[in-house]
């Protein structure tokens, strides 16, 4: 099974890429969210989920491990195949999906194309206890005030999930806030 690819993007059509790795072109389907992060990059690295069917082998690529783990959890649910799982991850970031499932936010899930009320209920019911085990690595990578505040909370001993949730709530309450004030506000929200 293929689990990782690094190579040059030769071609993009919709959410499908052709990646040249050592002279071999691999056709990889990615979420719209991953595609946004890849835009402009000719060299890329993707975590891969290999789906083997009777008549085809499909590769699904993910920019970070968290998105791959969410995809793998989604396809364990009866009625959700790889294409719908990829569609869900195109409509909602992996970290937001994790929070949505943890909090039982059915309305947020039904806002994703292809997900009705029953599918949303099934996702939340089956994955609520499982998503807590996924690290929020995609949230703390990169720059920006949000990721800096999350890193600060984690360094103070808060769990990644609580840090992400508290910072998100603090930013929703005050979008134009300094890093210092954001950390203070997030700590208060973590205790409430």
C-alpha cells in the first residue's frame, strides 16, 4: 500500500492531481481544503490513503496527518465511502470537523454538501468518542496569531483540543485582539 508521496505536481483538474514521483505519475484525489494549501506549489508531500476495489486502485491525498485520520474515521461509518468522506473534508476543515463532532453540532454538519440530518447524526454518534484521540497538529502548524495562542496554551499544560476550542471561542468574541489578550481570554474560556 502507498502511504506517502513526495513529488512534483504535473497536472491539476478539479480536486485531482497527477504527482510525478521518480518518473511515475500518480493520480491522487484531494479535498478542496488540501488543494487550497497546495496551490502554487510545484513540489508537494501528501499522506496517502490507498483504496483497493475489485476493478480499481484509488489514491486519496492529504496535506496533514489529521486530515488523513479524519478521513479514515469517516469511512468506517456505514454509508460513507471515500468520495463522500473527501467531500465532507472539502466542506469543513479537519480541525473544525473534529470540534463539530465533539460538540454534537448537527447543524454545522448538515451544512456540508452531501450530508443530511441522518448522516450527520450517524457521524456524531459513531465518532464522538473517537475524534478526541486525534492530535490537532494541523491547527498548531504554521504562523498567525491563532496558532501562536494555541501553542502558548499547550506549553502552559492545556490539551490541544481544549486549547484550540478556547482560542477559537476567544477569536469569535473578539476578532481584532492582540496575542497577549487572546491568550488571557482563551485561558478564561478554558475554565468556564
